[in-house]
């Protein structure tokens, strides 16, 4: 026995699981005035994002994931130059 332990990298976790990034169970995300076109996909929704803009929760989560990936890529680029 050498006493050395081989360490394994932890299992890769996905950045987020679809549908679990945002918690929109609060009633402030529901607009009773009626459906309006989603700011991302254009289909009608009664959900509102944190800025009160019409948005599906899944569309908002996808947009956040894209923003995070872009920020991460920009950070990596910035770090190598
Ligand atoms: Zn949408």
C-alpha cells in the first residue's frame, strides 16, 4: 500500500434542471388581467416575470441558462487573454 488515494472528480451536475430554476409559485407571477404574448416565444401567457413582463417560466429559465452560459464563456475568454 502506498497510502495514496486516487481522487475522482465529483459527478457532473447539470447547470440547472428545466423547471426547477425559478420558483414562481408566488401569486405575484400571475396576472389576472388576461394572457399576453410571452416576451420570449410570443405565445400567450398569464405568467409575469420579476419585471412584470409576460413570460413563460420555462422560457425565462431557458433565457437565464443562456445568459449564464454566455457570461461563463465571456469570463473564460477574459481569463485567457
Ligand atoms: Zn414563452
